[in-house]
């Protein structure tokens, strides 16, 4: 059975039950290898104190979520760029493996998907200049097409990697199975990403039926995603990062004792 050390806790998985201090201590107590805070959780402690606690508990930081959201103001605004620079600084402080980018959807009032893509690439390029200087890799996370309008107009690994090709070193992808499992090109695009550009790997499961497209993710093994097969594609790239568990579950896992949630993550490591 794989060790819990191959797993990382994304704080979204227990966001309704634990603050960041409890997340860090809980991940360490259950023997997980890492943690991935969201920025709102990071603000509870401050980046410097969080970095100290994470190091003291022997955890890796598989990513910081999130930067991006470049299209909210109808342009790549200075406010958006400043926020992304702050996210880069926070990621550096806590020693994150990457800053995860959820890029943003359509501009307010717009139906022009092409324009949204142009704004996103412009924002990524400007943020990447800053991130390169800081030594922080940036990872685009493609989201399921159902989120193209409001959260991320980058919907596939192919789209994300095309952007990476144009922008050059320092940018890659975060592959979340919830968003990508359906894509018939997924194996080929994971291979295309390779070790250098596959910067994060997120796991959960897709439930049938799904009662909420945002807040009803499943625990690994409870749904229809072939996790061992996708993991085998990831391993062929020589990816050595941890499997980051990110579960939004308003009616199930967010209502449970967080220690039960983490114990289940450890148990399910065997089938991931």
C-alpha cells in the first residue's frame, strides 16, 4: 500500500472545518507529505508564520492556489497584476512548488471567448515576467468547460500547453483529474507536458449523479475516474510530485470530522 507521504492536503478539502494551523497540524498527524493552501487560508496566519509552521511539521508545499482571474475587469487591470504579484511573493515565502493559475472566464457582459483568451495570455505573460525574476514557477490549471464563462476559459491541457509554448520557460500546467478526466487527449497532453511542465497533480473523483457542479466532488474511489490509469500516465513523465487531494463537498465531506476525512485520504491512497 502506498505511503500517505505521497499525498498532499489541499486546504479546500477541509476548508469549512479547519483553519490553516489545524490543516498543517492535521496533515502532519496523519502522515501526509504535503499541503497546498488557498490564499484566504494563508491570510489567516500570514505567509511567514505559515512557512515556519509548515517547515516545522516537515511538510512540502505542492502549490499555492490561486493566481489568475485576469478577465474580471474587462481588461488586464493593474489591480489584477498587483494581486498576482502578491500571490507570487506569497508562494515564494512558503516555498511552494508552483503558483496555480485559475485564469478567469469571459469579460463582464461579453460573449467573446477569443478576447478572453487574449486577455488571459497577456496577464500570464506579465505575471510570468515577475515570477521568473522571483524564481516561482507558474502553473495554468485547465478547468472543465462548464467553467469557461466564469472561472477559466482555458479548458484543456492542450490549450494550456499551447500558451506555455508561446510564453516559454517558467510556466507549466496543473492537472486536476476533476477537470480533465473526460478529455480523450489527456494521455497525449500529459506526455507532452513532460516532467518540466507538469507542475502539479490534483486528485478527487467525479460522482454519478453529480448534484452540484462545483461543490459535489467525490473522494477518490467513489466515482467514475480511472485514477490508477491517469496516475500511470503521470508517472511516465517521471513526475515526482505528490498527489494533491482537492475536494469541494458541501453536502458530504465538508460536514464530516476532518480527521475522518484525512484518515480516508490515507486509506484511499492505495487506489489512487
